[in-house]
C-alpha cells in the first residue's frame, strides 16, 4: 500500500507560507518596510506601479547584508532577529518569523540588492517564483533594495482577488502611514508612477508627523497624553469629540512601536470616549503603549496585528482611565490662547479650565463689555420679557434641586453644585434664541449652548455619581432564572461572581456549568437578566472585561436624565441661565450630552467679521 503522507516540496511550502503573510501588495510593503526599520534605516523610499501589482520597490539606507547573509535571507525560518527560545518572549524588533522574503519571492519576480558599509560592492539576486535565476556583484550605496514585480503572476486564483489599482494603492498608503506614525525619527517617501504621495522627513515630533500624514487641520483638536504606570507607559495624541469619524480607521494604536488593531485596546479606547460621541462615530487617536515585552505576546497572528497581554484587565483599565482623564477637563471649550498651552495629562495631572484661565466675576465681565459698546444695553429687550416669553409669575425659578426629575426619588448630591467659576460661569450672557439655545460671549467669540443637552449632562453625571457610590437596590426574582454555560464561560463567570454581586446580581452555582440568577439591580428590572449575564460572560471571554452591565445601567440613567430636564422651547430667566451655566462647570465631560451630541457651538469673531466683510 503506497504511503498517504508525504513531505511537501520546498517551493509549495513557500507558497503556502505566502498565503499567510502576503495577502495583497500592501502586505509585501509592510514586511519590507519592517525589515528596513529593523536594519536601522533612517530613510525609506517606497515606489509603486499599478497599485503594487506591477511593481513594489522598497529602498533603505540601513546596515545592509553581505553575500552569504543575502542568500540565507531567502531560506525559510532564517532571521537575524532571534536566536533562542527566550528571544521569542523578549522581542524588540518588528519582524522575526523569517518568512517574509522567501514568501514574497515565491509568488513574484524578485530582485534583491544589498551592501554593507564594510564591502566595496553589493550583491544582487534575481528570483522567479522563489527559484534563484542569477546572482551578481553590483555597485550601490549602503543599504538594501527589494523589487517585487508581477505579484501572483503564476497564481491566477489569488490574483483575481486583487482589487482596482486605486484600492490597492489605498491599502499601501495606509500601511506606510501607520509605520511612519510609529517612527517619526525615520523619513518615509511613497511614490506611485513617480508621483509623490507621502513625503515626511526624519526627526519630526509626533504632532508634526501626525499633521503631515493625517491632516494639519486636526492639530488644534488633538490633545497630548502621557502617563506612566507600574508596568505600562502611555503617550500620544487624543482627538476631541469635535473631530470624530464614521469608522475606526483613525484609531492608531501601537505596542512597543508595532501597530496593532487589538480588541482589548480598541475596546478600552472606545470606552474612554463613551457618552462623548454619537452612535456610529469614532475618535481620532494616535496612542503608544510601552511595556515589558515579556508581558505581551505578539506572535498570536501571522500579520502580528493582534496581541495577547499577560495582565489584560490591568492594561484595559489603565488605558480607559488615561483616556477619560484627558477628556474629562473639556479644555477645548476654552479659546485658542488657552488651548495652545494646555499641558499634557500625566499620572497626577488633568485638564482644568479653572487652572488654565482666570475666573472672572460675570458682573465685572458684563460691565467691561458694556463700556466698549456704542449703544446702551438698556436699549435691548431684557431676557425675562419679549415675544414668546412666559409671564414671570408663571415661571418656576431655576434651582439645582429642580434638575431631579419628579418621578425619580433620588436625593440631590449638593457637592456637584459649588460656587467654583469655570468656563461656562465666566461667559457673558446675551440672551436666549428660539427658547432653546443660550447665546453667550467669551473674550472674543460667540458661544451657543443647547440648553437641553447641557441640562441632560448635568443630570446624567449626578445620577451616575450616585450609582457609583453604591446606592444600589436589588430586586428578588419570583423564580430564579437558570443559566447554562460552556466550560470556559462558567470559569469566567465564577471569577466574576463577587463583582456581579456588588452590582446587584445575586448568582449562585447550581451544579456543573449551571447558575441560578436570584436577583437583579432594581433599575434593570425590565431587562432580560439571562440574556444580559450571558452577553457579559461572552465579553469576558473575548476581552477579559465586560461593560455591558454599565451600558445597560447607563441607558436607564440617560433616560432618567432626559426626563424632567430643561427642554427645548422652554423660556428661561437670566437667573435660571446663570444657574445652569454654573452647574455645567461642576460636572465632567460637559462638552457633550450623554448621547454624544455637542453641548455648545463656537463662532469665532474672525469668522463673523469675514461674513460681514469687515476688517
């Protein structure tokens, strides 16, 4: 009987490996640029033709390779990055699998040139489908040049899956952008048919590199962040909610200099922006995480886009807290002069309007403004009168306690309503437009505030603070709800029983992988408890942490904060407006309502003058 198991030919093995590493021209560009970075290059040039289908050429001024190393680099599992098993868990380079060059060569026509500084001449090797056709000495500068022509030319089944030239070029541009963001100290150039698409010089700051690659108009809305923890350091740039995008394509996260699109990290970033962005909108983020290579495994995916953390929950929580600390101050509400000098957020620092601008008594501000106006303020209609205004005797005075919706018996947290003067309290009141929007003025600009959105944020933050303080009432179920889980899910739930108990869920093991849900938080009495807990456990398995309970609670709190709040088309007195603005300064994340809609809109003075053809 003939043998059914056989050893595959080397050429076929390379093509199988190429299927894992080389998905499209952008995959080849990524592997070649990473090799150039690991070689110590300070300038990398990428030249493309027909979206990379006809030609991909990557040139660098790195250390180069000698003749013997050049031939060895074309063997499978040949690399200079690791030499022992220990090195697998202490990686300080971008590439180490040793399959990039032979895999790319197996599906293309490749020319590989390289020269070290110690040699007078370099060497050139020409391959077709992974087979060496010729090798000669060649004159060239120190470094390496890799030309990849006619990708998948002998694999029509793979080639037909390639998209239009413009689409493939877009993927290449995204790869170069990610790698260029990760290394502002290296210069990058990308040419398509000789036309420069990316050209950034070495030695730039992260802010300058981000502006050059993403858009310089973003710079005014990016906030620096830097925080050092026990095992993790985070630095980078966070975009304000004003520059959100429709996809997650502008979330750039790096671990030890390597771009990753990890579920845990992305989950943490989006959690940091929760209730600051409308549904379907995503932030602009460039974040770098630095931690001991032994605490993260980057070898869990062939393209190394996903990683596995040893302390997954700790990394997640640290990242969420860092993002929230940056966004909590809402410093972008202040004028540009304040915005330009805002400090980076560190372990013991956070943005604060009261710290970055001097609080001015509203009465003094109004007197100063009135002195510079030709017409007297008395000639204008007072806030408390005019068409559409309610009679004074029919209007209830605004007070902090009035924020509490009547149907909800929640005690008022007086600590939220202090006399501190912040950005909103220092605004000069002009009036109310359409009984819905508050017209105010700061030093230079017109500030328009949505009164309902502002009041929603105040109410939501108060309810959330009370909830987090532990005022949780449970409701016993008439009959326990039974929950059947897999072995992995049961193990995760068992580890989280204490925390779920703190949140108001009474869950007990019922033998095997079964659990009995005996009570739920009273605020969630209408929620399907079994479905919620099952989804929580599923998220624990994937991410290591679940926020679904908080999401469900937040939906109720948002609903509570929406009812009983100041509405649109509701006239307010000057005292009510002043109280609302003062209360808005006492809560976090006051630039957006809980649904993520903006609380205010600023119209700069220069824009107003430009419209009226002044100046």
